[in-house]
C-alpha cells in the first residue's frame, strides 16, 4: 500500500486505494496521472517524490472527480506543477461547487460537500495534442464521468481511471458510480480490445489481463439494468425506484448515500428511457417510470 511499483522503463504507479501514475519525462521530472484525494494520499505521493528526487512537472487529471484531483493545488503550490485536463475538467476543476451541484441537481446542501466531492479549486489547462507530454497517449473512456480519459504510456501500460472497479467493490456496493450507462458499457467493450503490458485501474489492483474484470463490471451494469426495468413493471416514481434498489441490495441509508446512489439510478433511468426500455407516464400528479413490453 502506497508503494512505488515499476511498471515499465519510464512508467511507475503508487499502489493503494488510489493508484497514481508516475511517468518519467526526464531524469528528474515526472508526469503524474491523477493526484489522489485531499487527505494523507497527497502526502504519500509527495513522500515518493521527495525520496526519488522527482519533480512533478505535469499532472494529467483523467476526470474532474475530487478523489482524482485532490492534490492538484498542493503540487501546483509546492512545485509549480502544470495541471492538464479535458475541456469539462478545465471548467469544473476551477470551481468545485459545480460537482456537488451536478450530483444533487440543484444548489447543493452542505451535506454534499466533502473531500470526495470537493477538491481544493485549482485552475487547469487544456490537455490536447500540443500539451500532452511525448510518450503518452489519451484514450477516451467516457461513461463514469463526462469526458473521462485513460492514459497509455509508451511502455504499453494503460491507466484506466474509473472505467472499472474491483470485484470486491462490485460485491460490496452493487451499484457503482456512472454518469452515462451506454457510454460506460461501450468503454468497457473498448477496454476488452486493448492490447497492453499492464492495466492500472484507479481503484483496483493492476492486471496483465483486464478482460475478466471488464466483463465482471459489464455484467454488474446489465444486472442493474434488469433490476431497474423489473422494478418498473408497475409505474414507479423516481423515489420509489431508488427505494426499491436500496431495499433489494440492502444499501446503507443516509442523505448523502441517497443522493449519490440516487444520481446513479437516475443515470440508469434516463438511459433506459432513451433506449426505449422504459417509458414515462403520468399517474395523477406523479411522473412515473414504466417498463415497456415489446410483445404488445
Ligand atoms: Zn471518478
């Protein structure tokens, strides 16, 4: 845990609950792939930098979630690190209130602000073909977040961010964070086609063969799709669908969990409506989701 692991000639990662990529740009400069959550993780990254003598010249954020960008401000302040992110990342990293608001769908109450939803604001620059360091390549992995990316290094090591989670996480949480179900599934299918030496998800152990874990994640999403469609056999309001999923998986209750899992479930509902598997009907003053029967 929190150890530096060598994955290739120039590619390393710090293992732990947040796998952080280190790519050597020169003898004493590195590019970090993500900067962890804003707690002791940042200190662990810095301990590695101090012990190796490496300077973090650049941080590439795979997406704007606060557990991937929590160290941006610290490293920028200490080392003058340049922060690179996609267009959405550039917009959100500079004003973190937008993240909790996006999850809540309105001005978010204070319960929504914590180290997992808020990183210290820190301006980022656009990651594009001109700014990406030589030896690194962007791979698009949307679905978990808008515009999430992975990074491939020229050591054939892939950093896959949150495109998939570990089997343990799947078993514990059952329903894991995603923003766009269709794109999430497409990204998993794409990951299964990648050929590489090592695959490093952000929150799962590195794997030489990622296809099994990608398939487990895919099966988990398909299971949730079936569950939600079945819940809507009879018309259900959004709250009733969320309640039924919580009961089915015996999920931990509480306001924050309700909002975050509710956001995930709403992502499923919107995708299932777009795909024609659910329809929206009015029952009195209620807006309800209802399963579409294709045999009619
Ligand atoms: Zn994430």
